[in-house]
C-alpha cells in the first residue's frame, strides 16, 4: 500500500505505515458485509458482541479491543526507542460506537478525508466524529493512494443504512426496515414549471411513504398492489429463464465490478443531495447516466447476478408463492431486481387507493 498513514490512532485494518493488516482487514470487510447484507443484517450491537467473543456470528473472529492492541504496539515502540513506558489500555468488550466509527470511515473505501474542527462553548476546539470526504473542483471524491478494504458500493450502502430514519437503534439495534418500499419506491412528483420528475427514493412514514415536500402516501394498499403485480410476473412460465444463465467467468466478474461502481455513483449522489452538496438536477443527471450504463451492463451480463440473488424465489416450483412467503428483505430485493416502482402524488380531492397512482416499469 502506498500513501501517508493517518494521524492519531491507526484505523483497524491499517498499520501505522499505511500497509494493510490482513487479519484485521478481514474483520473490517466482515463488519461491512454483515451490516449491509439483504437477509438478516447484523446490528451495531451484535457486531460488537461478536468482536468481543460474546456472540458467535459466522464470518466474525473475535479480536482484542482495538485501543488495547494499539496501546500494546505503542508501548513496544517506546521500549525500542528507550522511552519511558506508558500504561497499556486494558482489553475489554468492543462498543457499538467503535463499530459505527468503522462503518463511517471513508478511508476504508480509499477516499481522502479531512476532519473539521468545531468551537465549543469554552472556546476550545473539538473534531467532528464523522470525517468529510475531500472533493476535486468537479465535486468528485478524491482518491487516496492506499489500498481500499471495501469497495465504493459497499461503503455507500453502509452510509445509506446508517442514515435511514427507519433504523431502530435506541433499543434493539435492529437495522431491518419496517416498510416494503422504504428506500426502494421512487417519488413521481413532477415540478410544475420544469416538468422534471423527482425520482428520489421515498422513506417510510408512520402509515406509509413520504418524500419531503412532494408526496405523502398511505402504504398498505400500495404494498398490496405491488406484491400482487410482482407475484403475477413471477407466475409466468418465463420467470425461471432468469436462473438458467451459465457462469460467465472472469468477463462477468468485470461486469459485476462495473455495475457496482455505477451503483456507488448513485448512492453517493443521493447522499450528496441529502447533504445539499448538489441540486436535484445534478442528482437526476448522475442517476440517469448511471442507470443507463447499468442497463447496458446488465444486458451484456444476461441478468446473471440477478438470477443468483433471486434463486430462492425463482429456483422453486412456485415462484409467486415463494415471493409472497419470503422475508421482507428478500421481497424487497426481488422487486428491485424486476421493476422500478414510482409513486405519484395522491390526486387532490380523491380518496382511496387508485392503481394508476403507482407506476411499474419492468427492467
């Protein structure tokens, strides 16, 4: 790995000189993968317990608390330099906040950062816990000259999960969503002057879905309609064609990587829009370009990766029934693979659900 090592305590997975520590890097990748997986994602608390050895989770190997490991390393370095030893931080359980810091650290995706300082009431300065990504004149993130531990898409997916207002973190630490279409359905509000469609992903509301300033919709009827439409599509005889595609080898792996990069662009642009770094037209431009490229890549790949993801649904005798009985996460993934769902604003003066207010565009 080339590049300057970070100041302060080294991040888990990276040595002081910037090289990757392989066994720690494996733990970092496992944290991201388990936190962002579609089926049964792990919470910050469960990951902390697994790292502490208090809970068994496949893919996680318990490690000493990182502050303890670093203090032991520093003590050894001081001894070699003939300096007075300093107390070693005691080992102990990992905390969810430490796991959160790992998931929030852009350096793991090789994104250059700076950490801004803020003034406190007493006049002193403190650093904001969330590092900011450095950007070039075009607004694109600046790449660091070190080896990434996770890819862009995985890092941005983690940010999307962490920023999701539906995540339950106060009690159980669950990262599961409560609505079928939260972060999946899109807002179909059109600007009266420009005619531009919002296209942002809606968020869950107490009784349905919303896009701030654009739409508020009741959710039950929408979810029932979407479930029925998707089940009908899965009941067709040609549904199983999606799982009958042979392995494409290294070429397909390259396509997968390119698709991942394009999806990361969309996730990054959505995060930038939420942070008011870019405007709606910029988000639309990035999303349109990225999704057009994704369609080209997926056509070339002949839907191979999609088939693998949907094999629990499409690989059975009755895909429609399997879809209806599947977990919320798997139903969401199936919908996302098959179609884009757009919610139009509720017509003024009209009550009740209207099917034409939900637009289904098949992929």
